C-alpha cells in the first residue's frame, strides 16, 4: 500500500504548510488522523455520514455544491466515470449524492467553471450542472439496504462474488473492464482485503459499504454486514 502512504505523506505536508487536504475517504482520514497531533487540524464534513471529508489547518477550503440536471436515468458509476474522463483526481470532489430524484456533488469551488463548461454529457445523455447553496442538503439522510454475506475470506473478489451471486472469473472480467471502484479508485487487484467502512461500487449493481464483521460461522467463515446505498 505504498501509494496510500504516499498520499498520506502528501496530505501531511500540505497541512504543515497551512493548506488543506483534498476530499479523502474516511478510511484514509482515519490513518491520517493517527499520524497527526491531536487538535492540530480541523475537519470539513459536508454532511452527516459523508464518505469523503477534508482536513485543514489555517484556511477553510471553498466548496461548491452542484446539482446535476438530466432528464434521463443516470447512475453514480456513470457520473464517477465521467469525472475521471475529465481528468479530475478523486480528491478534488466529494460525495456523489442521489436525493429526491436528483444527483448532487461537492467539489472545490475553483473547479466549478471548468466543470460547468466541460460536463455536457454523462454516458449518452445530455446534462447540465447548477451551483446551489451549500446548505441545500441540510435535511439529507443517507439510506441503506442491509445484506448479510457469508465468505471464507475478506478478499474483495470473494466478497463481491457472494454479494451479487456470480463467479470470481466474472469479477475478474469486471475488473478488467474497470467496472469496480474501491474508495473512489478503479480496482486493479483482486486480492485486496476489504476493511470496515470501505466503499465500493459495481457497474449496474450499485454502491456498497462494508459495514462490519458480525461474527463467524461454525465452519470459521466470516459473517459480514454489507450496506447498499439506496
């Protein structure tokens, strides 16, 4: 996990300079927090239970909330893929939220003009983005469907295979086609072990949260609680 530690070191240096991190997944934030002095930073949390947050020291980051307007049905994975195709790094934007029939996304304010100009389609569908007040999602509450999964190991390919009821060969095919996203990065290695609070999405299947290990069976298999985002 040298790449993860590289990111941690980069964020630590930014904080030392009085800057702020990017939008970082909760799992990364936990690791970073353990390496920082207590009370040496502040947190920007867009909403309760946000997947991605920002650490800062002196200057609070300027954030914009955008509403994605589309008359057709689009998905979280389609939006994420489009953002990556526009060369946006995963730490330049926050959660992608579906609420009351619309998608919303948090991003650094200096990126809004670029996104406004360049984001005209998602998949084959025409879209527009609109800047809205940052407190527009004050009443938003995340909803999940819980599913219990029994697995022999915590490898992500094993868990997804059981979760969606397909073979591990099919999971490898999905990986090859870049259809699986783990903590906002394209999954490239099937042997990665999932940790509690890891988030992953599967094209045409939805987005999921590895909530917890509930226990073990008599045959020493893991009993997992996986939450699907509604």
